[in-house]
C-alpha cells in the first residue's frame, strides 16, 4: 500500500486538483489523505475567533467566503450537472451547520465540529471529481477509524482494525481517499490532530497498514536547509534521518507536522516530501539513512516565552526541579528547552494561556523573570562526530547577537539557541552564510 497526502496548497484550485491526481500510480494500491482546500482552515479558525468575541457581522462574511470558495471550485472542477448538484447540497449542509454558530460563543467541542467542515467538503468534492473521471475509488470517512485514546495519542490498535474493516468493504478497489486532520476522541466526540495534522493522519495510516512508503505532497521541493521565507538561495535536503527531521519539524520547519515522524519511524517506513508543481523533482527522503559529519539544516520557532527562576534554595538541594515541573504539569504546559545552573533554572514555553498562574506559583520557589517575543534557533547535524569545530563556528557566527539560552547535549544532532525575535532574520542569514554556504555542495548528496 502506498499512502499519499495532498496538502491544501496542492488542491487549492481545480487545476491543482487535476494535476495532483495525475501523480498516483493507479496500478498500485493507494490511499490518499486530503487536507481542506487551501486557506479554508484559516478561515474557519477566524470564524471561531470572531464568534468568540461576538463579532457576528464578520463571522457571517467569513462564512460567505467559505461557501463561495467551495462553490467556485465545484463549478470549475465538475462537469456533470448531477455531481454538481450533489456537491452544492453538501456545501449547503456544511453552511447550515456553521450558521448555527453565527450568534453564539462556541465551546471547544463546537470548535472541533466547525474545523472539520473543510476536510469533509474537500473529500466529497474530490470524490465526485474522481467518479466523474471514471476512476474506481472508495471514500472512507476518517470518523469511522481515526481515534485517540484517553492520553490523546492515536489508538493504533483500534485504527488498525477499523481501517482494515473499511478497506475490506471494497475488495477490488485500488484507490481510497480519506480526510486528514479530523478524528474522534476516546469518548467518541469530534476532535482533530492539530494544525498540519493531515501529515500525521498519513503516517498513522502508513503505520497501521505497514505501507511501503508515505508521500507528503506540498508546494515546495522537500525540506530546505533554512527558511526560504527569510533566507535566499536555500537548498533542498535530499536525505535526512527520522530524528533529524523530527528536530526540524518541532523547532519550526513548517512543512512537516512535528508528531508525524513517530508512526513511520516505528516501522522504518520511508517518507518522501515532494512538490505537486514539480513532481519530477526528487524531494526529500526521510528514513533511517543519514549522512554523517554534516550540518544539515537550520530552523526557527517563534512565539516563545522564557521563564527564569533564581533561588539559593537550589544549591545542593534535591527535589527543586520536581517542584518546578509540578507547576507546569498542573497547568498542562509543556517545556521546549531547559537549562540549569547551581542557583537558577531557565526554560521556554510556547503555550502562554496559563502564564500568569504559572509565574505566580513559581514565585513561591524563587525570583521569576519572564521574557516574551523570543525565538528558538535550532541547528541540526551530526555533532557527535564533528568535534567542537562546528559548535565553535556556530557560536562565533552569532557573536553579535544576544543569546538568552543555549541547549546542547541531550541530543547530539541538535544545538539550540534562544534569542530575541527581532534578531531572528539576522541570525538565520548569518548562519546560512557562515555555516551552510560553504557546504551547500554537500547538501544534495
């Protein structure tokens, strides 16, 4: 079984949809995971935001844009009057669901229901398009098999049984399509896998079906060695290990969902990231294979807040860090980076919804200093076999930029720095010029 995932930018227009569905080899068994059409999830998120603050006029305008986008794709993609009618009915049905929230502040469960509408619509419209092309295809609803356990982890045992049951309903079919991102929780309520969760859906499916490969199709030629939005002349990485890709995804490489590596790594299933606009480009292969002694890539993660605690009670004391992390556990807030000294501890968080409560409780343990608008810059490579030469060069490159924290040692493939966000672009370009440019000829190996 081949698993392919088409992101929103790969199916954003009728022409892109037609181009994308020329890619699969229909002689193979394929299951294709679809995102919502490009921009739709952002619109639905904004719809929720405006509903929460009671801005009903803007909410209604957003709903009209969502409807018009789907009607436009339907009218340009489908030729059959009957299929168009079915698609329009589905669009109206979704609109009726969303209109129920126009004059109310939505709950978390209602938010999840709203966010599913993009994937449900793209799935149905593309299903009708494939039928119109006389392609033998089966539609499988993610709600029938994609489920989380009580720890909010994929329930792989349930997914394996339920998905195979769905597939076995169509014994002669070689093409299946399904929605990414959406799922149900352990109480059978509508939920989702988080933004970018269609990648995660694809790799979970790859795991439970023991797929031969998972292909992530997007609008860029694979993972790049720096952020092309801020740095010119970045290079595509041709081969990267699971661990290296995980570090890059977690610390800011937007092209891949941070959790999506875990399911495929367990079964050593290769993942290839490719460009629907240039399908002949080889893209990036993620597997067990890694090129040693090389700095691979740089990523940056914005929206970081640092929390520093200084206390003489830390000195030669046990249990202090446990008390600190009990506060974060209490408020369900994860820590990205952690550094310690004899009398102080510093950490970074991304979720600041409970920052005031966290700071208040930590102040009982020592003096607390909070700094917002921070960025984590992550450099991924093989530092285990590289000695200290690369590390020294990285530090020297950032000499003119104030560094708030440094983390290295827990992973020999990653060194991370925390800087003020105003220095991010300067740091990325400096590292690109001094660290990556001289080895760019090695990146494409």
